[in-house]
C-alpha cells in the first residue's frame, strides 16, 4: 500500500526543518517512516525538495555496510542516500576544519570513496572496477536528528541515510591507488588527539568497499535506476562512527593501499 502523500509531505517538512536548523526530532514525530518502502517515499520527497531549492545530487553515500557495528545500532542491512553539492568537499590536501554547529549529534566515519567514470551495468567486480576513475580516503560526517542515535532502519532511510557532509581527500587514479584485492585487505587506524581510538579493515565493509559499491548497483537496479557517470560514492565506515565535539583533532593512517591519511580539526 502506498503511503498517504499528505503524511509523506509532513515528514519531509519535519526532516528538512530538523536538518536545516540542526534540531532534534522525536522518532514518533514521523508518520510514514514505519516501513522501508514508506521511508523511501519520504526520502524521495526530501530529495525533490532539496533539488527544487537548487541543490544538485552528486552521488551516493552507502551506510551500515560495516557488519561489525550492526548490533550496536539495531540496523542489519545497508542503506543509502544522496550526496549533494552542498555537502561534498573535495579537499586540496589532507587536512580539513569543520564547524559542528550545523549538524545534529554529529559523528565521524572514515571511509573509502570512489569517483565513477561510467555507470556500472552490473555488480560484477570486474565491471565495477572498470567504472572506477579514482579512489580516495574520506571522512563522512553523519548526523542523527533522533536523540541518542536511537532509531529504526526505516527512520534512517527517511532522514537521508544520516548524511551530513563528505570530505574527500586526494584522489588517486584507480590502478595507482589500489587493486580490488588490496581494497579488501587495507587497514585503517583512527586517532583522536594523538591517541588511537579505533581500527578498521576493508573487508569489514561487506567484504570490500568495491562490494559495497556492487550492493548499491544491485539495489538501484531492482528499482529501475542506475548510478550516473561522474558520481561520487562513499562506501561506508571502516570503524564505528565516533562522536564529534568542538576542539578535537582527528587523524587517520592507512596501510595496504596508496592513499594518504587525513586530519580533521573541529570547532
């Protein structure tokens, strides 16, 4: 059964108000985020509203691909949502500074990011790899308008897959940066103020960041959609998402791929 269009519009109003003004919202305030199908209708309405006010979708974020954190959040399958020209920053170097006041309960996710030169026709690894133009390491800032990061999978879909911002480090040509095998085997260390707080591996992300891309290709195909050429795709966090507060100094290092680590200072 299709959701009531009036209730979909009400939920879109609520979500845009919460995210635009960095305000929390009670989960029960959403009328249609009770099933994944209804939540997708709400996400589509929010996408349409953002496009109507001049924002341009530039790709996708894939969330909850890291199976090691599913039980922590009670979400046991990946989600996805758009990345916008207003949320994407292609860094000139390896350091960034971000003001947190515009996010609701922000957290940091270190990820592998792909730039696509072509639209993948299938989720076969060889096909996916041919469509990758560049590989990068990035930070996604995710946010939860739901207090305490308590939500259902459907609710995360409705709120744009929790996407807040994406900071992409130096882009390296596909074959110079990695191989499909090294993407699965890479390791990442995440430090806060000089102290290690988490480690991640490429195979935490559905077996490999490339397989995360394949998951998105397959799921969109079921809906009659394809990823446009030129899209930026961030494949999911390699560690648990880390709470962000002003005055922090974050740093990553990677091994197994030819990608530099990143530095992020918060204010």
